[in-house]
C-alpha cells in the first residue's frame, strides 16, 4: 500500500519535473526565435547555450574565438548559458560604446543588473560591476580625481623605491660565480604591482617579502567568481550538487576577501580619528585614495583636509561603497598591469632584435647610468618602448574583451537594438582583424612607430567611453617603468618555456611559474 503511494508521488513528481523542463525549453526557444536582429552564430541549447562549441577547443579559448570569428563573421551572436551576447570584432562597430559623455552614452553598464553579481555582492558598489549608475558615477569621480596626472609623482617615487627593494632581494640570491640570477618573474612582479597599488591607493607599505599568496589567491578566486555567477542561474548555483559546492567555496572566498578589506578600512578610520583627536597632523598627510574616501565619510573634516578633492565628492561614502572602491582598485590594479608585463617579457624573450633596439633607446636616454631613478621626462622619450607595449597588447592583451549593456534603443553595426542588449567588445579579434592590420599574426612593433596608419579603435588597451580604465596612467608608469628598470640593466632569458603555466579563460589571461635567468649586461653585480 505504502509503496503504491510512494510510486504515485514519485510518478507525479517526475511528471511535474518533465512539465517544468518542457516549459523551460519552450520558453527558451520561443524567445530565441523572437529575438531581435538574428545574427550568425552557433545554434544554442537550453541551459548551456552555445558553450558546447568550445568542445574542440576546450583548453584554448583563443582558438575558439578565432573559430567563431572565422565561421560567423565580425558581428556574431553567442549564447553563454541562456544569455545572448553580441560579439563585436571590428573597430568600426565600436564607436557608440566609446562615447565619453555620460549624457550621450547609451551603454553605461558593463553587466547591467545581474541576479548573480548581486549575490556575489558587487553589483551595486565600486566600478567594475556596479549597475547602480548614481553610485558608479560618484565612485568614478573619486577614481578620476585620484588618478590625475598631478598624482603621478607619487607613482614614480613608489616605482623607483620598490624596484630597488625588489632588486636587493634578488641580489641576496645572486650567484656571483655564474654571474646569473634565477627568479620567478611572475611571482616577483605580482608582489611589486600589489605593493605599488597598496602604497598608492591604500597608503599601506606592504613589504615585498610579505607572503601574499593568500591575498592573491582570494583575488584570483574572486575574479573567477564573476563568470560563475553570471553564467549559472540561481537554481543551478544552489541546487545542482557539484555546482552548489563550488558556489559555496566562491561565496566563502568572497566573505574572506571582504572581511580582509573591511579590516583595513576600519583600522584606517581609527587611525584618522585618533590623529584628529590628538591633533598630531598625521591625518593631513594621508593623501591616498582610501584615506580620502574615509575622510569624505567624516564630514566635519572634509572641508579642512581634502583640498585635492573635486567639490562634488564631498559627500559621505558608506563603508560598503568604500569597500567596493578598494576592491576594484586592488583587483583592477594588480593582476592587469603585472600580467601585462609578463606578456611583454615573454614576447621579448622570443625577439632578441627587438630587445637590442629597445636597449639602444634606453642607452640614448640613460647613457651609462643604469641606476638612477626613472622620471616622467625619461619615460616620455621612450617611443619604441610604447611601440613594444602596443604590439604585445595587440597580440596578447591580458583582457580579452569588455562587456556593455544598453539602457536605451540604439543603433550598432547597422542594426537597432532594444534596451538591455548585451555586447562583448572582442579586443582580441579586433586586434587580429585583417582589415585593420597587415600580417596581423606577426610581432612587429615598428607598425606603431608611425601611428598614422592605425585605424581608430583597432587597438584597445584601456577600453573607452565612460567605462574606460581609470588606472591607465598608473598602469603606463608601472609598465614602462618596469620595462626600463629591467632591460637597461639585465639580459633576460627564459629558463624553460615548457615550465610556464599559462591560464586563459573567456576574459583574462595570465602566467605563473615564469622562471627567468637575469644576467647583468655591463658588469658583475656587487
Ligand atoms: C596594464 C594595466 C591595465 C590594463 C591593460 C587595464 C585595462 C582595463 C580595461 C580594458 C578596462 C575596461 C575598460 C572598458 O570597458 O572600456 C579596465 C577597467 C578598469 N580598470 Fe584597468 N587596466 C590596467 C590597470 C589598471 C589599474 C592600475 C587600475 C587601478 C589602480 C585599474 C582599474 C580599473 C577599474 C576600476 C576599471 C573599471 C572601470 C569602470 O567600469 O568604470 N586598471 N581596465
């Protein structure tokens, strides 16, 4: 009797589940066949979209993108799980996304309101994923005012000091008899980048020897969380067993990372308040972004202390807003610049002629002096260095694309798109597009020595429009500074190409275990 009852319940549940799946699939294809502006692109399946086409290119997202671009053209649609995105692979189609006035730009969102990012906790704070446009705007003004060229002096100073500190750490392992230093460049440069951003943005001197593995792993995991929370719908994240377990791990990591940042914010707030009570004048000296944000939150001191601040920013920022901005400056600032640098070193190890020419340029600026601190004036003379960076960005940008979502009807690439349409500006495919570049696969920095031939928006290093990278000035100082300080003094060789670990996902590419051999060019190091 009982078993008949259970069988009936099971049967009913099965029927209900089948009905739900049927409705889901029907709804999916109903929307698919009614979508505006059908474009070429792989036919999507419910739940996974067109991700099945990655099958043949599982570990090679670059090859997958190439295949999609060659099969479906410079404007194609791709379903990532159930979400339709339009891939833009041609410079001429980019214009509308890169409008700099907030009033005229109809693509102010990067991901828009996303249930997944809301759960991840960064859909309404900071810059990167903030869909609250009012909040984003005031955070953005803050970033812009802190990254003005007038703040660059501090960046040069930090870069020079940190490089010296890093070198002296290297030298403690220097093998004088062999005249060679062997280091994991990916690890050191990441420490260097993180220390620089912590110093400039948070006013924290982070010793290079400090073990930051936990912090780096939290940041890497948080980055991976973006894709996870956007791609997997709520029910999948929380009810499908192996997916649920990973979601839990990512949420725990988010909590740990947020707690780490909140501790920094609260300690600084205490420091500022104590300094104001004791009137020791230390608060006046705190010009880093974190202190400025906290001071903006402490309204009675704003007027006295924050001369550098745009008057529009003199309003209280909540602790969550500060958390979002700290997160994005650390997150946006460390992995990008340091990974980009390793991409550059990698390319240069394969192109000794380019290195020789770069060295001639360095000699023309620094002569015999391979130690003196770098200045803005020095770096402004390094045109070939700029050309190398551009060419590496073109062939191997650390960020593969940038997302945009529209808020109004707008025309793009000859089609009118309704509000809420999602686009991915595919940097990688634009950078390799034959209609913009002669021999696009060939590494040739010379193509940038005469910029007249470069099609507008065919090289996108820092994005564009209202969402353009606010840290580009710091990034350029970091990249050119690190290149100069390394190559004016050392020969750089790879120890073993096969040992390098290259990670590449839909959005981002970086290296680990990038072991290099450095030997001084001019004389033995003492
Ligand atoms: C070589 C180094 C860097 C590269 C290649 C890079 C590249 C980019 C790109 C392509 C974007 C997207 C722009 C768009 O969608 O139009 C972006 C956004 C952003 N970057 Fe950078 N970046 C670098 C360094 C930095 C640094 C040093 C910081 C901060 C200190 C930073 C903070 C950010 C933030 C917060 C955003 C989001 C802006 C928004 O949505 O309003 N980046 N970056």
